[in-house]
């Protein structure tokens, strides 16, 4: 995990401290994602800081970091409510205004830009993890919002068509992956657009630490169909 805050803030005053902050704490400890995910490390760090009564910019930074790695407002409120009985009521009480500020652009729970929709039960056998589907337009060009919980991804699949066809993904929330067979996986963020040509074997889904949503636009074509293939297994997915 790349960090430069130490050198920027303290490099002239305490260069060794800045080096340890950037290279050891974040460069080595935070980067051990094979042992503990960034999402879990964010939660642990927030709990530790709140427990010590710290309420400065460092806590705001780690709270924002937790949000960016998929911790919802509902989850954060529940975390603080739980630890309040162990760390002290005033410490927990003082933290909630920060939660309100960091999550002010979100409703309680996980609600993507185009709505969460319903659990994607009809296609659950083609997904690992929980996904949600919210159809937006069914006439003309089919458009649906698809949301993936952290670690959720669909199987390898192919969009077939004898003319036209394919799919376009418009990424709206969180972080995800897109990969075509034989190519390196591409990380996706808010605002990214992916065109998937007919006949291309591919998959897409969320990262390990973040929810992910995209609009899926079915490109009109002739004799269109989807061919679902093998799952993206647990051995290869964590190594992305």
C-alpha cells in the first residue's frame, strides 16, 4: 500500500518517523492483504482509534478509508454501537458526528446510484457470492443495474450474436474487476466504461474489499444469447 503522508507532513522534522510511517506501517503491515483484507484493517484501525478517544484528522482519514473499502454506514453504526459497551459511551457518542459527515451522501445501508433492486436469484447459479439486479429499461435496449457484494463475481461467459450484439458496462459505484480470457484483469472504478464484443470470453465482479455496481446495456443484435461457463475459482481470484 503506497503512502507518502509521513514524508509530506514530517519529512523535514522527523524523517525517520516519516519513513517508518510510509514504508513499514503502510508499506509492509497494511499491505499484508493475504493475511487480513484492507476492509478488515480499516475496521480494526477505526475501533482502535475510537477506543483511545482520538477524534482528530487521523480518525477522519481512517473512517473515510473504511467507507472507500466497502464498509457501509449501517455497518459502521453497528460497529460503534457494539463497541460502546466496551470502550466507553462518551467515546462512541463523540464519534457519530464524524460518521454522519463522512457518509452524508449516502442513505443508511448500501444503496447504489440506480438502486439496489432484488437479490439476483434467477442467475445465482452463475455467480459466486451475492449479487442484486435492478432492471431499468426492458423495451428497445435492455438496461439493468447490477450490484455485487465484496468478493462477488459472475462466471466466465460469452455473449453470442450473428450480427451486432455484445454488452456495455457503465461503472457507477465501488471498485470491480473485468477480465477477458488470456488477458490481465482490469480494475474498474466509478466512471469507467467497458465494451464487450460478441464472442469474447470474460467475467466481471467486485473486488475483495468493495461493493461494485455497473449498468449493463445489452447491445441489440440478431440471434443473441449468453453462454455461461466455469466459475472464477477461489485460487485465482484472490491473486488479482
